C-alpha cells in the first residue's frame, strides 16, 4: 500500500517483531499487501495487519479478531 501524498509504503519490519512502519518503497515482498474480505494480508508471510495498541500496527497470525478487521474508504 502506497501513500498517494508521500509515495511511501507500509513496510513490515521482520527484524522488529513484524512491526509495520512507513518506509521508502522498493518492491519488497514485505511491502506487498492484499485485501482479503475485511482483513489485509502481508505478501511475505500471509499474516494479517493487526493493531496491538492505539498507535502501533504489526503483522500477526490471522485470528479474525476486531483488531484485524479493516475497511478501506
């Protein structure tokens, strides 16, 4: 997913507990995302975009929890 304003990508950092960060796009698998129903999956490990606290996103094993449910507007 690319931010239209900045051109930056959502990037899963596997060296930091799979935390999701905003980073320069360079086409890596961990910068690839797929919407599947109401979840967003990472291209590298097929994990789900997940909120663990009010301001931290991670990629976690998918478990259909509310913190892994997304709506794109």
